[in-house]
C-alpha cells in the first residue's frame, strides 16, 4: 500500500531474511528462464568479433511493478521474460514482438524514448540491422526503426541515452566496433607489414587494398605503429517523441580542446557512458575503446556541444578498455570511475601474456599524452576536474579478461562495491600460442580460421571487490557467492523481488543465463524517480541521501553498461530503521526535490514538478503513436 505525500509516495519494503551479504546463484531453468547464448563453431570461425558476446537489460514493460528481463542472442531469436513474481518467469518473446531473429544481436537497453511513460526497447547487432521497438504500455512492442531514423549497419556494441542539450528528450550514442576484422578476411601472409605498407620519397603509406582497414602512426618520418581501424560511432539527436536525426562525430558537435574538429575517429568502441564527469549538471561522455584506439572523454558545454577532455585531466588509461562505471568510492562528494582491461591475477599467466600488450605511450618529452597500460584503471577525483589513477593502490588493477563492471553496495555499509564479469572463448593474449602460430604456414582461409581453436580456453571466475571505505578494496568473490567460472559478458542490475536491493543478471556465452539473488538483510532505502515527460525515468538526475555516517549519491543513467542496461532504481544503505534521513533529487532541469524524515526499509517514488503521485498515467494507444511518428518529417 502506498502512502501519498506532496511530490512523492512511499511504501514499506518486504525483506526476506537473507544469509548475506552476498548472492545466491539461482537455477535459471527452474525459474522459467531457458535462455543460453549459444554460438556455433562455424559462426566463430566466420567472425571472431561474435565472441565479444551479448547483453541483457531489465525493466517493467507493462507497469505491473515487476521487472522483466530481455536477453540479446548472437544466433537465433532474442528472449523476453515476463516476471510473474516469486522468482518465476514466462517467455513472452513471440507475443511481445521483439525476437530479432535474423541478426547477430549484441546490445540491448530499455528506455522511454518517446516520452509516453512506458519503456521502449533498443537492440544493436554486429553488422545490422538494429532495432527500435516502441511499447504500447501493455508490453506489446512495434518495430519503429525506419520511422525513427535509426537505420545503420555497423558492428554496434553498447548504447547510452541522455538529454545532452536540456530539451528533456533522450539523445542516443551508439558505440561501434567493427563488423569484421582483417584477421577474418585475409591469411596472415597477406597482411604482413610489407604487404600492407610501402615507402617512397615522401614517406610511408598504406597500399590501396588496405586503405579502409589500416592507419599509420608516424613521427619525424619514422614509422611507429601500424594499426587497424575500427568504425566511427553513431550519435543521434532526439527531435521529440522518438524521432532521431543522425549527427556526425566529425562535425561541429564534437571538437578537440582547441575547438578544431577531428579528421578521423574510427575507434574500436566497446562501451559508451553518459555521466556528469565535471559536475556542472549536464551529461558528458566516456567511450571505452579497444586496442590502440584511445578512450574518448567528451565534456559537454551545456548546450550539447562536446570538447575532448584535456590529457592533463586524465593522465593515462587502460590499453584495451572494455567496461566502465562511476561511483563516489570514498564518499567525498566527487564522482570517481573505474575502467576494465585484461591483466591476469596470476603471475604465471601474466608472464605468458606480456608479449602481446606492452604499455603504449608517446616518445619521451611529449607530455600532452595519455599513455595506455595493460591493467584496470581506477580514477580518484581530486575535486578540481583532474583524476589520480589508483588501481594498484586500491587492489583492483587485475581481474583477468574483464567485460563489464557495476558499482553497487552489496553489504549496505554506505560504500559501493564493484562486481565484474569475466572470461573469453580463447586466450588471445597467450604468448605461447601466438609464438607457435607464427611459425606455421596456412594454406587457405579455412586452415587459418581453424587455428583459433589452438588457443587455450579462458573460462574465468567472476569477481567481486568489497569497498573498505579507505580507497582500498578486497576480493570477496567466493565469500559473496560471485565466483562462478564461465564466460560472462553483459550484466545488468535490478530489484527482481522488490525487496529494495539489487539483483544481478548476466548473459553468458554457451551457458544458461546467470541469475544472482542479492541476499543482504541490512536496512536499505530504495528510490525510483518519476520524471516529467519526455524524460519520465529522470535520466541524468542526481539522487542524494544525507544524514548517515556518510552521504550517498547516485546519478540516474540509461544504458551505458557493456552491451547492457540496468533498471534505474537506486538502493542506499540505511544502517538502522530508526534513523531519519534527507533525500535530495536534483533533476536534469536543475530543479530540486527535497524530502525530510526518510526512513529505512522503504521504497520512495519521487515525482518531478508537474506530476502528482495520485495521477494515473495517460494511455497512448499504439495506432496514435504510429500516426504521430509517420507524420513527423526530419528537419536537419
């Protein structure tokens, strides 16, 4: 039963006495979730990028108060599971119309794209097509990709949405990888350095056959590096009600610090995240890029124009950045962030992998640079828009081959811990395998493709680090029941049993989906936002809980996890049920909601200025939505 107050409503949480802190690994099949992201041998040989996996997203698709789960799949149909309550689910993919059968689906996220107060669905794929499904409010979806203007055919990975220009519509950034790598198209002898690069009196150049695939790094007429291109990311401005206009990253909206535009940005995009990095109230962008392509940090000027962050603000980064998440790890009021790489936790394994990825940096004397290191990176905010990298100090520099990281307060002590999904089909960093393969002759493409199976497999335990509150973390993977050995990719958070803490869902390669129930029994406060249309989920708002041993803060985001999107519910530590707190919500518009006397073991729904908790949401029939979409003409 809801208790109605001006600007918000609240209800008691029903807590089940758990054995936590930590998680219970549940049997997905017994819950009615029969999903496995299976990948055939032929598919692996055809395109090794498919081994980067797929994601998962959670959200309440029909307004019944229960979170539903959507899994992306590489081969075959994706799957949508309706939450029936009591940890039971039903496959409703076919009736909901969201199967996406004829594509290699990678990323997925729920978001209210058209502002009609229900969540819609976005799905990316490797090479296209990509899909935008509009929700009719009852959990029925309709393919609006063409009408919305979101057609693309690149190797898309992660999506993120935010209101970049203050008009309340959610704009969209799509990170792109590459549909195929040259390793899937050519034999090793065909892409040797001397086959790709030539030299004349003017210097080095890429031979015509490979101009679309390679670039050179040259300094003082010296060849420093040959590297393969990824694909240019996609950015879309929401014109209102789910109609998008594409905007080039090479245009006037994305600039270098000196306001010059970039001539080329063909990176290997894995994850993109909107976050207010400089604490000025508008969303900035962090793009995680694989291999030699540098991470991109875009600072918003408040009007939706972005400038590349100075290298003197963030002095270094990881080499192959997979995932990212943000948290105020020491509760000093400043946002910090953590990015993932592939450094092994085992000394022996590190020695066999050293040959592949040495630290990459510019020559001595070039100070305006951002060197890349083959380890995780944890960035501590100094409070002046500069960051210190402290991963080795904090004990989180190594988590093996890692994909996704999510901050959540597992033990509900006020400090956010971090969980990490890990594993890969083959150990591409294994120096012994690389050395053996370098001495082989390959007679045809099939022979070369089969060599992929000569690498050792790399199934790994997932990782959980407990935040000790003093800038240090300790490995609690086993103690918290989060150490299953597998190949886990996309990962999402959501409260599947409505007890106010965050459960975990993973999309695993060649294994059933992983469901982790959060077993914490400590007092908590859950917060959900009901924003004004069109930003009905309050994306970009900052939620603060004040009055405890430490102040807690969380920014509401949409998408932005590796191939995945979590439900935007906030879960805070309450310490005890008698303590009273103050809840502050700073909306994306700059307006603030403030609630006094907040108590533990309650769920609070906070409403923006024009909404009333007693107000019943207006239905927007799908025939009306279709007519509206079809009538809008692109103006840019």
